[in-house]
C-alpha cells in the first residue's frame, strides 16, 4: 500500500469508524448493498429517460468535469434517509465527543438535506479541488466502478504516487509530524461524511466503464425536544457558525424543487 493511501476493500456492511487524518473529521461507513443496488436501479432508470435526465441535470451548478450529474428526487432520497441519518448522527456525536462536549438535555439533531445528486464519471474525467457551500456537512457514497479498474490500479500502484480514480481530501499545510491530505482508493459501498468546507477532489482514470457516486449537502441543527422526545417547532439553533449565503460548488442554488 502506498504511503498516505488507504482503502476499505472487504469492509463488512454496517461497518463504521471515525477517521482523524487532520483537524476536520471524516466518518467512514459501509453502505448496505441493498441500498447501493436500489440507487443504481434508480439512476439507470433516469439515464434511460433522456427527457427526465435533462430535467434533473445538475451539471451547471457543480464544478465536475464529468459526463453527467443528476439530482436525486426527494421521494427517492427519503427512502434512504433512515440509513443516512444514522450515519450522520454518529458523525455528529463522535465529533462532539472528541471536542469534549455533548448535546444539551432534552435536545437532538435536526438533519435537513438541501440537495442530493449522482455523479457519472468516465475515463479521463475528473472533479477539481472544491468545497460545498451554504451547508454544514457533505457526503460521498460509491455506487459503481469500472469493471477493470483493479487492473488499472495494479499497474498504477507500481508508481511512486498512485492516484487514478482516487478521491483526495485536503486540509491545512504539511508538517514534520502531520499530514495535510488523505487519498482513498474507493470500493463500492464506501460512504464518507465530512464538513462541507473540507477541500476534496477526484482524480481521472483510464479504464472503460463508469465510476458512479452520489453526494448530498446537509444542514444540521440542535433541536429542543419535549418529554416524549418529539421536536418542539421553532426551538432549534445551529451546531456551528452560520453557513455561507450560496449553496453548491458554484454560486447557484441546489434546492430540490
């Protein structure tokens, strides 16, 4: 394994762990394969319907130099929220604990999805270094990889700096006893949650076939709860400082209509 590179090949479904490569935390989880298959089926259906794919096209709002970026409709996203919310809540609780704090009594997390979309990337395409704006958290989940990507990686890993088809997170400056990057070789089902202002990028690859992932932008709050654990309307506050005024990679809205 090359220095500074990790992968989660063989990780069991439901496996989760915090990653602390630098100051902002990244949380890793392995998505259930049933969810991966369901999202792939949904995307395949959209891709075949050219009129609907055009309506859901999101590429003008994103920085990716890729074939297609498609919004995930709310009714589809809602099917997967129980799994996603559990992972996000684990991230939030872990992040609070590592900062030696916790939620107040009679309160809980409010998790709101500003947007969600699928990225379809093919040979030679890439996603330049960027952040996500007007949200608190973002995520990346991997749904599909080119059939012969492992053969490409086997050759690439003979080089001193393998990177083909990898995702890389970047923060701060390198130091004698610290790193400022985390490069990951993805596998299907990998899911990463991270602060929206954490810089990340995706390298191009050469293999034929599709590298498919999905992302979402989230806003999180601390909500007051009643004695039954139900949310009290109007009683919420940000967990962190207020987000920027615009949402997305570029200065345009991501809101699902």
